[in-house]
């Protein structure tokens, strides 16, 4: 009898875990935005909490618009004071799969971005810039890319890096057993499909011209190709020595023993604790200035580690409270940061009520986004109106409707769309009441959204039915089932402006059919000239801003706080700290 | 005894088989799979990946494949961590075990001592004080007391480290390493003992009170035995008997990790890993770990039955 009770209780345990499980993979990137209007610079005298609360005027979003320098380095905890050649940065959860293209977690990507350099990198605006490739040519028809590598490039073990390694890197991503998330296969390299199907032993479009030169031909022009192709390079001698077509299992054994060409190389990986890196003397730009770099696994709150000097660098949501607290520490520099993402609500365009553009516009006017995303988050957010982050080179506010909160205008639009207020105060059309079924991931921000939206929608005469998910996968599968009207998402990091429209091509949003959109989208990808593309994206953003196939919500704002002894630190929204890390020194 | 054992082992196999099927189905039928969460993939790529991982097959076929591999000692690769499941176990479980073993040991020792004394001195001021303190400790939420202790002892007073298992970047070995780990585990162990102490102390106290009222205790005292001997040889031994059942339950807990404590104290244990892999639907890891706990549970109950027989000759198996 007891056995069965125990079994039952263990199953109950499993069951309850199923229920309470919460997911970490919801796309809650620490996004942020520079507030163009915020010109108020925070008082630089280490303002205390009381100073903040005594100012009656509302502090503009992102009270910190400029970097803030530590005021009193003597307050630095002794632990951090004693480190002379080591910098420690917190990282949520690296799993140990450090091979680029084969990792599932973005945290492993953070590690591998220090272990591997790219052919082409991007600057702080997202514009491609040379790295391992000193230059590249794009053919007239925008189909062939030729990369010219630097001479004497070496992997960290001293072996040479040549065009053969690049060719190998591209080729294995077309292997039929390749299960990683790289977007290279979607570029349609000529002959890639034939290779994948086993009809060819090499990929026709990839040509090694000499050890420093390699070219690749695509079937269709794609302006994102340069950066996608120009990513990390895997050593053929190391990762390719056991390679046979259709068999990539062996690479898993190499995940924890990466061989790269980046500024650092792996010294030791302690699962769940640390990733220890040591400067790579073979790095093509010269050995980094700080000998040791450690990514410390730190789930959740990092305050305690920053306060005790166990980490040198951490990111926080840019709330007024956080900023005041960081300033009070005295020994950290604070850097306002703008991630390249945006938040949006996906609209179920299959539902009759939301097919109407007027209704979607009414929802935008009728939602008090200022209260939800800016005021309630203490300034750690800004309002989004287009599918691009304000730091992107394509960002524009020209001809963009800001959809300022205007319930009267919203009501008017709904009336126009034929939704009349019914007997019980809920709008109706053809005898059907207007009801919105909203899905969101469990978080504080979702709670705020629901509280405000419920009131906003009630004022418009819309019945609002929120549903909150603790588990991201459950939410997505509910969306796939089609049982929703609105669902909140945030994009992952957008490198190219084209990425901002990804959700319309990866199968998530299938019901937005607008020939004009497709035409413009392809036009923007058909050229690699930035000015030309800018003009097309402006048109696209204006179209989206008016059509609203998705409802734009917010940008998030973040600050980085780091040990005031670190010099030369900058963070790129596209490549994180990898770009400036080789220059970091400890004062 | 041997027929009993054979029968029990057979039952165990049946139970584990049924449990594995049920657990597998539970995980497989939870909405969303490993691929769903990655909203960056196109529908075609998702289908391709499901094909590669075999997620497009019917649940029972997937179960059969998993079972077949498991019988060959292959518990698969974690999809999210890209490592063999068994390697992940050895990477993380021992850290959880260390924490659990030390805190369980301390909890039991303290609970027995305190329980016996407060039973012996029932309704004395000591007893009342202990009961009040125990109820207070039991009712504290673990995350609150954990964060509170970090704030006081680690951040403000800097007596103990705020989390982790070793000092970041430390290359200590031998005794220095041991000292480092002990320092880092002090806070989590204190919290775990505080939270676990209550129920166990009350359990021993009430057992002891029951036993102290038995006739044989009066007889022992009447014989003129020393009070110490009455208490520790006659009474305590009998009072501890029912606790053997608990030992069986402790076995899976020793290896199962503690989600909240590990999270708060940044401890590299299996509990955290398990929770994360649930969010990601990392089936091989989930299945491997849950089955591991199921096996320990079954073994634990068998163990406690056998121990019962060893400790108490009156029990027949």
C-alpha cells in the first residue's frame, strides 16, 4: 500500500512541478532605448534617495542619459580592490556549448563571442565593419560576396586560419544533421540545397580562390548576407578532422574544448559556476590588456555580487530606484544602454474584429502606453511606434504617428468601424460583442499591463480577457493553436533592420498579406547601399505605423554598472562587450 | 526474507516501468516542445529540427526509443545543454548532494537532541521556548530568510560570501579549497536546517512522549535503572523506530537538489538545472532526472523496510 502512495506522491510532485515551472527563455531581453527628449542630466553628486524623492517634477524617463562616473573609488570592496589582472562579469547561465552555430543558449553565445572573432563585425550603429576580413567585394548583381582575409591570421593554438576554414564553416551548416539555429542556410547559397540532400560533395557557390580569399554566390540577393556569412570561423583542422557528411555528433565532444581565434581562450569551465578565460597571445589585434576574464554564473539578482565586489560589471533595468542605488554605491560607473529590440503585441488577424485597420488603430490610441511602459516602470522603458530600435541606423520618427493616448479618438474610430455600444456597455457589431483575449508571460510588467489595459478597454467598451502564462512554451503553443486576440512578445536582438520584420517570415504571423510590404521588404534587401536602404525602411516603417499588423508597445531601458577601475569600456548593442573587451584595463 | 525480496524487486520494476511511461507522457503532452520556444525559426526549419530530434514521432514510439536507449545505458544528450545527460548529473548532482547531506545530517542530530529533551521536560519553559522558536522558523519563507541572511551577513557585515560555491577565480586546492567551500555553504545550510528542523523536532518529541508513557519505561525505572539509561537506551531507541520510514524519503531528497535555496545562494546544483530544463522542454534531461529520482524513491522505501526489520526484530518481512 505504501509503495503506491509513494509513487503517487512522487508523481504528484512531478505534476506540481509541471504547474509551477517557470521559464527563463521568454524573450525578456534587457532592452532599452535612448529617450531622445530626455536632456536632463542627473545631478552628478552621488544623489541620494531623498534627493530624488524631494524633486516634485516627474523625472523624465531614463533620468540617466549620459554615462555617470564613480565618485568614490575608495568605497570599492577589498575583494575587487585586490584583483589586478582579472575582470569578473556575471552571466546568467552558460551551459558549456561554446562552439558557435551549435549552441542553444544565448549565454553560450556571450562566451563564444570572446573566444571567436568574426570576418565582419558591426559598429555601434549596426553598420558592417571589417574584422578578420580586411575588406570584401560585392558583385554588381548583389549575388557574389568575396572576402579578403588578413594575412597571418592564427587560431589560439598557433595554427593558421585560411579561406579553407571559412569554407568548412559555411559548409557544415548545410549538413543535413545540422541542428543549430544559424540563419546561414536561409541565405540560399548556390548549391547548398544539393549538398544538404547529398547530391553534391561540395557546395557549388563556395569558392576558395587563394588562402586569403574566398567567394560565395547566393541564389537571391540578401543585404543581411554580409554579416551572416561574415560570422565566426571554425578551424577545419580541429572541428573538421572527423567530419563525414550527415554526421555531426562528434562536435558535441568539442563543445567544452573550444579552439577559437578571439581575444580570449578558454582556461577552465566549471559547470554552474564559472567560465574562466585567459588572454589569447595569438589574437590578430594583439594580446588583450587584461590577462584573465571570468564569466560568473549568477542566476537572478546580481546586486549582492556587485555590492560585495564579486563581480565587476552587471546590467540593471534603468529604473530610477536602481540608478539612485547604484549612484549611492559610489564606486561604479554607470552606462545607459540601448538594446536593439522592440516590444510588440501580435494581433490575431484571423479574427474578424481585428482584420479592420481602424480597430487596430483604435486599440493603439485607446491604450495608455505612457502609463504602462514608462511611468509604471519608473522610466525603464520608452514607447515604440515602429519595428526598429532607436539605435538602429534605419530608425526614424519622420512621418510616424506617435499614437498618443486619446480615448476619444479611439471611440470615434471604433464607431467608424461599425462597433456600436451595446446594452451592457460593451461594443457590438452584427450582434457579436467585442471581446479581446490577451496572452502574456508572467512578469511584473504583464501585471501592470493587465491592470491598466483592463481599465482602458473598459472605457472603450471592450471586454478584456487576460490570460497569463508562467511558461513560455505553453504560451507559444497556445498562440500556435490560434486561441487569442493579442499576445505580447519582445524581439530578440536585431542586427539588420530586416530582422525587425522576421516574425512575418518565420511562420509566426501568416495572415498579413500586403503586396506593398513584400515589395518594399525585398527592395530593401536587394541592395547593400545603406542610404538607399534607409529610404526604403523609412517607407516601410511609415506603412507599418499606419497599418499596424502588429501593435508596437515599448523599448526597454537598461544601465550597465561597472567597477570604476575599469578603463576603456564600451558596450555595443549588437556585439555586447566583445568589441571593447580587449582594450579594458584596470586602473 | 529472500522470497520477500524477489517479490519486492519485481514490484519495483513494474512500478518503475509504469512511472516512466506516465512521466514520459506527462512531459510529452505538456503544451509546447523544445522547438516551440525558439520563435526565431521558420516553420520549415522547425519541422526539420523536429525530424532530426524525432519529436514528430508518436509519443509511444518516442517512449519506446527512449526506453531502448535507457536499457543500453544511454540516457541521451541534453538538447539545451548539448551534453550527455549522465555527464550533467555528475557535474551538478554532487553539489546538491553535499548541501543536502550536510544539512540533513545536522537537522536530524539537532532534531533528535532537542526533541528528546523537550519531550522529557514536557511543558517546561525550555519545551515552550523551543516550540515557539520552531514554529517561527518553520513559518519563514525560505527566499525571505535566505535573502535576509545574505543582506546582513554577506553584504553588510561581509562575514560570509553572498553565494556560489567557491570564491570566483580561486585556484585553491586541498585544505584551502575545503575551507572555501565550507564558508560558502554555511548560509544555505543554516537556512535549510532552520526550515527542516521544525517538523522533525516535533515528530521526535511526540514519539518520545508516547514512548515515555509506556509500561516498559515505568518498569525500567522501577528496576532502578539510571535515568540516562532509561532515556537513551530504552526510550530513544523505540522512539526512533518510526523515523526509519523517514529515512527512505530522505534518499531522493539528498540528490534532488533544492530549487529555491540553490537559486538564492547561486549554488551550482541540479535543482536549478532541472527547473530550467523544464521551461525549455529539454526532454532527455527531464526524463533522465525524473527517472533517477523515481528509482531513488523506490530504493529508499525498500531500504527503509529492510532497515525496519534490522532495527526491530518484532517486524517480519
